[in-house]
């Protein structure tokens, strides 16, 4: 199962790419919301820690019912003329569903913890390149700050 950075950055990158090319509303907040939605299903890990039982993790929040409910809430809000909240629900639903999809796609590969970390590094590097290409961070400055 992918680690937290992958669950955050994959929906962030996908939504940011989508909004840069296809959306009239461009906002860092929306891309951030997609990333946070991608991290959302792991909230049940808190229950696993509280009850000292890892069986709670992935038991409740890792199914497509949650993003479907969030999407339905977005549709209701849209028809109630609250389009901004409807968009937020739709984006969060996308992030949540991407988390579940990534788990289903990658978990059967039986990767080691090291390989999951390598995958996170690749995703993080992709994000840095994307932000540099969009001129939101300066790659030269970023690298020089890493050296210091």
C-alpha cells in the first residue's frame, strides 16, 4: 500500500494538471483539497492507534461508499445553488477515490517498505518538477536551499 506522500501528491498533481488545462477556476486551494482528500481514508489509522489494534485500519474508510457519499453531497449542494461547496465536495471525492484506487492498484504487487519509499521519492520528484515547470518554485533556489 502506498505511503502518505503518494496518496497526497498523486491526486494533487492530477487535479492541478486538470485545472491548468481544462478548468476556468484555477486555485491552489482546490489542488490542495484534492491532495487532502487523497490522504483522507487514512484517518481510520487514528482509531487503530487509540484502540491499539491495527485491524481498524482500512476497515471502514477504504471503500468507494465514502467518495460516493461526498459526491452525492456535492450534487445536492449544486442543486441548492452552492456551487463552490459542491466543487469542493467533488474535488475531495476525487482525492478520496484516488487513494482507494492506488491501494487497489499497488498493494497486490507486494512491494517492500523500501520500494514504497522509492515510489514516494519518484512522486515527490515529479511534484517538484511540475511546480518548477509551472514557475511556482524556482528549482535552482530549491536545490541551493537543500545544499545549505
